[in-house]
C-alpha cells in the first residue's frame, strides 16, 4: 500500500516537473521569437528591415538561377518628406511613414515583400516576371500616397530592376533600382518647374 502511495506521489512529482519544464521551454521559445522579430523587423513600421530583405532575396537567387527565372526588386522613396519632419515634427513624420507602409502592404500581394531601407526609403520584392504587373502596382502605390497624404504634399518616386538582366546580386539590383528612382524624381521636379514657368508666362501674357 505504501509503495502504491509512493508511486502516485512520484508520478505527480514527475508530472509537475515535466509541466514546469514545458512551461520554461515555452517561455524560452517565446523569448527567442521576440528577439528574432526585433532582429529582422523595423521597430517603427513593423515591416522587415533591409538586412533581412537582403538575406531573404540572396537565398532565393540560386533557385531563380537554377530555374532560369527572373525576379523584380523596386526602390520607393518619398518626395517632400523632409519638409514634413522639419515643419510638423518627427512624430507627424512617423505617422506618415506608418500610413505609407499601410498603403504599400495593401497594394502588394501576400507573396511579395516590403522592407524599410532607412528613413523614407522602402525596398520591395515581387514574385513575378511580369514588369507590367509590377509597374501597375507601383503606380497604384504612388497614386494612393498622392491621394491619402495630399495634405502633407507627400508623393513618391520609384525605380525597379530585374534579375538577372540588371544584375545578379541584391546590392547591384537595388543600386540600379535606386538610380532609376532618382532619375524619376529628377524628371518629376523638372516637369513641375516647367509647369510653374508655363503658368507664370500665361499670367504675364
């Protein structure tokens, strides 16, 4: 009888120890998960950071090379964002960035990726070879930013690059995309200046 009682007590103790061990493991896993999330995500916007983006795309490239497929990356940069920070403060600037991220996430597909490169710059990966589809998505993003953030006079410019046509590394692809984004930004400024001058001439006439 005593042996039976001892056995029951021992089983209860083992169950208790096992439960505590499982709880401890669960806490450690949750803690590790939180640390991992902090390491790969931007603290302000909650999207991936550029380091994770680079690693993720680099890991995909061998498969694209093996299957002879293309992938598309894009660089998106906000226009006039500095003015928001300078005149309205960084708190407002942070909210603008969150709004932009929301617009981008709503515009891309679940198997595409967006990351914050830094400041008001974002980088995107598109799981498609169809440049026309990507162009439509990017134009839609710009249109939504123009519309929803009009009160801040915020717009956006973008450039894209295709693997392997424009480069075979993430660094090279983003460099090309950045250059094309900057060219678009300059072109928009030139057209704006020309438009202002044309209106001025019309008024003088």
